[in-house]
């Protein structure tokens, strides 16, 4: 590339970055406080042309390309572009009023521990400390084990935002053990952790997060969605008269605004006969099974007053389109296709599951209680590095531990544990998100797990945990996403055309 082209490329990149920085500053001001979507468009109509003129950047509004309802949603999508030489530098940005956690491939407002050889494509976030090791902890038949493997690897564009300190431990075949067993947990040997980051072959850039972390109020969000499901618009007078009530009280008060079914077969048979959102509840059972067929809720919500099992009992995957609130616990197992946002007030267990998108969409799953993802494609050694087996974004308001040691987990979306500082993550000595991932083949014979490392620890395609962030979740999920009262800007990757 000629020096002139390099300078032109640098100027185009700088102009786009400065435009993005100015948009971020503008939307953080009190004058951009949310009122109505149309008022937002009026404000943007003043801001964006001024930035185009100042930086020579074209700002194209492509919101309508994504079927986003401008009258209901605050989400806007723009393409920022600037030519250099015979080519054009382009970057997509998404303006949204959703919580910050959706911007990251993995993260926690507390600690993040990355044990072993995961591959992460996307930004990461640790509100407190980050710990990196080259071992994978796992549990088999109630016994705890530690297996040395590679350090994790990040894509070349990944950034790890660490607001506390960063520490690493090199196991060195046991000469400098990273963990010991104590009080039924994997406990860090702190003396063997040193300041700094250790990644395998490719590290993320590490920096402090300068932007405000916009948190999600889980219970308020569920109440907001219940009111929307009942046909009550956010910020209306009727909305304000209900929003301070408990979830249980809202269910009782708004019952007549829902169509009530007492069984899943009845719901499946008659869902097209109602325009109201649906309340599924029964005096006979608090557990409901959706394990075959298709459920298309269209614009309706499904509220499950009890526990929900999503699975498939036949050879065809079960398909669900629409948004769901589960007032109890959720279990997902088997082959599922989802185009949904699901809120769970209890615990969530995803095991022995393959979750694909329906209509090329995905799931956003938010759990108030603990989230456990386990036994996904156990002992699968035909690595489909580019093909996800869990398509969606998984969030818990609590702590989370993920084991990809015997399992093979490939997530297109993200994983975030807000963290509960009053208790440690399961089998761990920290609060937040703990990831354990082996790199290489794993088999089980005679009751024991055997590991075969790759010929080189740099072979990321043999990572048993792959997570690629997908910003499209901010566009596809629309009204189902958590609502917050502040705008933020999510920036996609730079593209040269």
C-alpha cells in the first residue's frame, strides 16, 4: 500500500472514530433523556447532519432495513462511511436503550475467571478483577479435577475492559499450581497468580471501561414487560399507576387482560384464536412441557405461572417464536429453534441442548436466579469452529460457572453473569463469571475422561468453548429486550469496501 493510501486510510478511520465519539457525548447529555421515539428522531435530525459536515462522514439511516418499528422502539441503526482512495471505510453503529451487558461477548460486573483454552471473539468486561489460567477445572461423578491445557485466545479486534486488576497463573505441569481443593471448591493459590495477562497466541487489548455501565433492574424489567403484554404502554398514566406493584400483584390485577389456558396442548390448539397475550396457569400442576411442534406467538407474550420445560420428544426440533416470561424455573434440553426473549424469575438449566435460531433469529435468555449450561455435545470431537450450537445471549442476575471440558459449546451471542457479591459462584471462590474450557479432544471410557491435547496449543479450532459476540441481537429482539432510560451506542467492526 502506498504511503498516500495509508495516510488516506488513517484519515478515514479517524474521521469515523471522532464522529462516533461525538455521538456518544451527545446522547449522554440530559437533553437526550428519553421521552418518545419520534422526539429522538427530531433530535437526531439536528445532530447527525452537523457531524456529517464537520467530519466529512456520510451517516446513512438504515433502521428501516431491519423492520424496526420507529413509533415503538428507540433502536436506530446507522452506517458511517468515508472514502479513501478507490475504497470506502464503513462502520455500522446501533443506537439503543438496552443494558450495557449486551455489548460484550462475556462479562460480569464482579470478577471474571477464564480458565483454559476458550476462544473469544468480541469484547469482554470485568467490573472488578480478571483472572487467566492455563488449566480447566471440572467435576466428574462428584469428584473435582484439574487438567492443564492452553491459555485462552481472543480475536485480534477484541478488547478486555477490566476495571480492577488483572492476574495470570501458569500451572507449569503442577510446579506452580493455580488451584487447590478446599471446602468443596476450586480455590485459587493466590501466591501463584502474578499481575498481568497471559493469552495463547493472540491477546485482546486491555483497558478500563470509560463509558458508564448501564445496569438492568431485573424485577422492574419483568414488571415493564408484564404491563406491555397487558397492552399498557411504557410511560403512560396507567403504566405509572401499576409499575410499583409486585409481580404477583400485577398478575392478579391484570388477569382479565390475558387469555388464560390451563395446559400446553390447549394453548397450542387455540393460540391463533386470540389477540391477547397468554397466561398459562393451572391449579393441577405448576410444571408445563413444550416438547414438540411449533408455537408462534406473533406479537403476543406468553406468561408461564410456574416452571417451563422446553425440549423435543420427537425427531423434529421444537420451534418457538415470541416473548416469554417464566415466573418459576426454566429447563431447556434437546433440539430447539428459538426466536424469542425469555425472562426467568427462578433458575435456568440448559443441558444436552442444541439451540438454533428460528427464522434466522436467536434467543435472549435472562435469568434472575443462577444459570447453568452443561453437557452440551458431550465428548464431541468433530469441531465445528464456525458453526454455533447455542445461538443466543445468556444472562443471569446472579453468578455463573460454565464447564466446556467434556462438552463442546459454540455460542453465537454472549454470556454475562451480573454477579452476587453475597455468595461465590458454584464450586468457586469468587463472585461473577467463571469459565472452564479445555482445548483438544476429550473422550470417556471406563468411567474416566481422557484428554488429547492438540499438536499445538495455538490451534484455536480445537477450543471446546467458542463465543462470538453478535450485535444483531440488539436489532432482532426489539420490544423484548430490557428497557433502560438511557441511550448507548454499540459499535460494529470496521469494514473496507
